[in-house]
């Protein structure tokens, strides 16, 4: 499988990254083990998780279970050194995780130590800040986004203190590299500036949503990726299964994400359905599996470090992994762009 470098770190990761957020709710530990075994055997060396996982639903009873499953797999398989491991520290709002407080150096240390214990490892290859303390435009908040209440100086001071805290953990050997998630172009730029001025850890990646239905990254952040070597780790490249054909013809399989969350966090709407139908038609016309077309499109983007996908069944997993062998023709890419022009922001 093709590999890419995480920023300027020298760490090479597979073009596909195995997401794990359903392990512990929709998937059992045994199923998580089976997915890890298959992924590693088929060229995937990159696994992404977070201290707040699993989801569908998120809950105090299961929080941290996904990291525990991965840690148990490391212990059973002995393959910790076969995997580039990414996890995330939760920001404000999750009351059942460290009191739901804003991210601070103290909370960061607690999150890191808790993750290391659950993951049964001494270090994290890529440690990410799951979302900012300040408001953002991600997860369909772009329609009413207003940055004017943000205090500039206090926000920059926060970035600086977090980077100094991360430096402590890097020096201790607990973190190899750092990344951001659900961030903006301004936010990433400021982190980069502060790191350069103070010789602090440099942001290697940004994990934001990106798919055929969500292409906010194509503009300012794509330019930043090009000039600053900060690659995108795209989450929800299949738009929570919409682009994988899981819900074709109104089908909602029992136990699927849509059966738990009918709107898929604002992805399944009257605006997304026409775009979804047209992308599915392109795949059918060119005899492509819709999930493989969607993943191959993401992997083809010049700013992509790795495309994070998740699966709740081995059948889905095998289809998704096979996308690494799919190369989209100029004709397919041209037809995709035509639909994008017609439906530029369907979710």
C-alpha cells in the first residue's frame, strides 16, 4: 500500500488509516481484534482512536473502551511496533471526561496518562487535540459560525501553553509527534508560528472531515497543507456510510449507524440526497464500488496524509481496504467535479 509522511516527522503511514470509534459499542473486542489483524496483514500500519471513543452512542459507561481494546490487541499480538498509533485528547463539553473542562496543560497530562494506560504502551506516535476550546465551524456549524467573540490574545496564549506542555511530554518520550483536529486555517497557522518562535513541537497533521459531500478543506487549508507540510487526516470519508452504498434505496440495516442516528449528525438531508444519488450513479456507470470510489477520491487529493475509514463488519472492511488499489480515471474525476459544482456544500 502507498505510504505518506506525517508532516516533517519522518513517520511513514499507510494511505488508509483504520478508524476504531465503534469498537466497544457497535463492535465487540473480538471484532476489533479481527479488524486489526486484517488491516495490518494487508498493508495498513496506521490506527486512529481517541480517549472519548467509542461512539454510537457516546457514554460515560463505555468511554475509553476503544483504547482498551487496542491495548489488549497490542498485548495479545505483540505488534505494537507494527502500528503507527494516533489518539486524541478531548476538549471542553464532554462532562463525563475529566469534568468536561476546557483543555489545559493539567487536563492534557491527565488525558495522556489515561490513554497510555488503556493502550498499554509507553508512547503515542501522533497525539492530537480533538477540538479547540473556542467555537469552530465543523460538524455543520459553518452556517451560523461567528468568530468575533473569540479573544485573540487569550487564544494565542492558550496555544502557547499547550505547546509548551506537549514539549514536556515529547521530551519524556511519551509523544513522538502532534496534530490538531477540527481546526481552522488561522488556528493551525498560529500553532505553527508559535512552535517556530519557541522551538516547540511542530504540528504534523490536521484531522478534519473530508469527503465527496464535505470539501471545505479544498481552499485555505489545502494551501496551508501545500506550503507548510501539514497533511490532512480525513475523517468520515464515506460520510458515515452514505457514500458506501450502505443506505441505498432507503435501506437502513439493523444496528447500522443510521438506525442509531437517523440524521447522521446532519449529513443525511434533503440537500445531500441529490448529490449522493449522482455520486452513486458515477460509480455505477464506471463499474466502481461507491465506497471505493469515495475513498480513492480522498486518497488522490494532494494534501492527503491518510484517509481514516471505519467499518462495522469484515465485509465492509475488506471492500474499503481494496480501495487502496483503485485509481480513478480522468473521466471519473471530471464527472465528480461536475457534481461538486452543482452541489458544493450539500451537508
